[in-house]
C-alpha cells in the first residue's frame, strides 16, 4: 500500500471512529458492513461524514459498489481527482 493510500485509510478510520464513537482499526480488505457491523443508518452517517471530510459528493451508485475499505479509498481518490 502506498503512503498516500495508507494516509487515506487512516483518515477514513478517523471519520469512522467519530461516527461510531469508538476506536476502529481498518485493513484494506476489511468488509465495511460485515466486519464493522454497520447498519444502514450508520452507513449513511459514515457516507455523509466522509463527504464532509473530503469535500466530495459520493453518488449512491458508487456507494453500492463499495464493499471493502480499499474500494472506498479508491472511490474517494477517484472523486477527489475528478473535482
């Protein structure tokens, strides 16, 4: 994992910790919903917090294809480069 990707995953973990109000340790292959036990409301809160943190808008069709932390990092990188 590149330094930039590792920093992004760390930022994602920070956002998730704020949303869940507990410490989390993420790995790139971690399943966001299954491994972290997020329900649909927590996922939406997480998505909105990510949008605020990174100043992006994540289309619902993009979120539907996000399964792992690595998928999420790639989606954020793509949205930030398109901005």
